[in-house]
């Protein structure tokens, strides 16, 4: 974490405090979800969402007047710029997903003989033949 954030220290309006950065990091990791909370639909850890959240926070940190969290309290007014970046990302992710679906729809569909026979066999086994 120190290597990731220390270069921003000279650009920040607030005193560099790694502990506070870690607290904020824990806060925004909840957007990815865990065993008890679902993730935001545009954040998938397999799609590099954690890296994106780190980038968003690094983008916000130099302009911030104080850290997002303080002694376990979330200051939503301080989180707002971060959440706006997250919203822009979400919009981009959804547009990309729609484009991928449209691209798949435009591609010609072909079924090979082996796939066709497998489909027929599975239908016969299910009694739908």
C-alpha cells in the first residue's frame, strides 16, 4: 500500500496517513462484495474491479479535503467524488456488456454435426425427442 500511495503524498491537500488510506480501502472494497454483501453489478473481481477502485481512489485522493472514513464512520459527502467515478465506470461497463451481446447476436450461428447429434441425444434422454 505504501508503494502504491506514497507518490501521491506531495499532491495531497491533506496529511498523508497510510492508516487512514487503509481504512478507506477497506470501505471501498465492500463495493466488490463479500460473503454477506452482494457486489455492485458492474464490479467483478475477475474483471479487474479492485484495480479500478484503487485507480479511482488515487484519482480522488489529491483533491480530497479529508479521508472518507474516520474512526469507523463513513462521511458520505467525502465519498461522493469517489462514488461519481464509480458511477461513470458502471455506465461504461454496462455499455460494453450491451455491445458484447449485440456483437454475439450479429455473428452467424453454426451448429456442427457432432453438436447437433449431441443436442438430439440429450433431448432424447430428457424425453423431449
